[in-house]
C-alpha cells in the first residue's frame, strides 16, 4: 500500500506545523526523516505534495490539499480503530449497557457515568431506561450489564446486587398550587381533596411501592418520570418527589416543599446496584465506584 497511516500523519503534521523540523519535533524524529517520508510518498505516487522554496514554509499543492483534507477524515478513524483494538487486547469491553430509573438518576450517579466516559473514552455507553427492559437474563446480549434502580423483591438470577443508597421522598408542588399557599404545616387530611401526580406501576415501581406513595384518592398516573416532573412544574397537582432531584427545582423556585406535620411517615425506597459478574474492566471500574469488589 502506497498510502499508509504513517505517511498521512506526516503529511498532516507538516501542513499543520508549517515545517519539516516542527513536524519532526512532534514525531520525535529528525527533519530529514520527515522530508524522506514525504519524498518517498511523492515518488511512489508520482505527485508533488508540497511546493518547497528555500527560506519559506512548505506549501501544499492542489493535489496535496486534496490528500490533506482526506487525511483529516481518515486518520481519526484509523486512530479509533487502533485504540479499539488495544482495548480488546487489554480485555476492555467495547460497550456497556447501563439501565437507570428516572426517580433514582441522582446527580452523583450522573457524575460517575461522566467519570466512566472520561476514563474509558473508547467505550460505548448505552444508557437504558429500566422501564423499557423486557429481559433481565444475564445470558441476553441486549440485557443491561448494570442497573441502578429501586430494589425488587424477586431475585435476579445471574446478577450480583448490593444496596447502595435510599430514595427519600418530599411532598412538593408548584409555588402556584393552592397547597403551597397554606402557611401552617399540612396534615394528610389537607392533601386528599387535591390531585396527586404519581408514578404508574411498572417493572420497577411495583404495586406495593406505588401504594406506599398514595396520599390522595384523586390521582394522575404517569408512566415516565419526565411526565411527573412536567405535570408538577405546570401546577397540575402535588407529588412525592425524590429529595435528591428536588434540590435544583427548589433553587430555581420552580417547586416548593410542602411541610407536613408528620414528615417521617413516608418510607424510603432502597436503591440497589445490580451487575453482571461477566463485566470487563470498564464495567468493574464503574461498579467499584459504588461497592468494593
């Protein structure tokens, strides 16, 4: 092959750095070595890539510019292929499926996902919604490798699990909601005449968990977390909302906490980390940000 990754790299460096000596310093070789690579490429292809005038920076010819622009497209792809191959050689998986739940996607978990992305830049991270998971078998290639969600009563065969946190609830509403205008602490009797926005039952919000949140007979069920958030922000009702996720809305004055006389009544939901024992180094590193393996 006459056009090699090495030759394209030298072509780009000379054009970008403006000289053979600067390109050589970048590559850790002598200017003559750079010039030799370019010259051999020109001879093999029977073209002139650079116009060379003594005392002036080498300038790309018309054909040199065309190859330079193509090289800018090709080199990053080749580098990505090389890094991916090195990752496989090191045993690092190429993709990680992480399933999360809207109510439990706390900022600290987002930070850890960002840290995973930074530490393993070639890793494809596929964020999934646990409500969309139809199969939780570790043998299913499309199943989640890692899950962060409320604890389920049933056992997940083929997975390891550990409780890592707790979802604590606050009673909240929009500042424009009638309940938000009451000055005294509220009783649960105050709530029953108002509509409550509440999550619908699903794979992870099982019936007993949803029932533990019900404070009013007047309900607006939502299948997705973003729907609950949107309904609340638009004043369509009050809701029990995760304390971890309410802080940003409090700061923006978009939601307010409804102070209850008996604020200790609502039980927290345990949050568990679930992972496949067949994780590669990237997946294991992520799990180790939460638990000791």
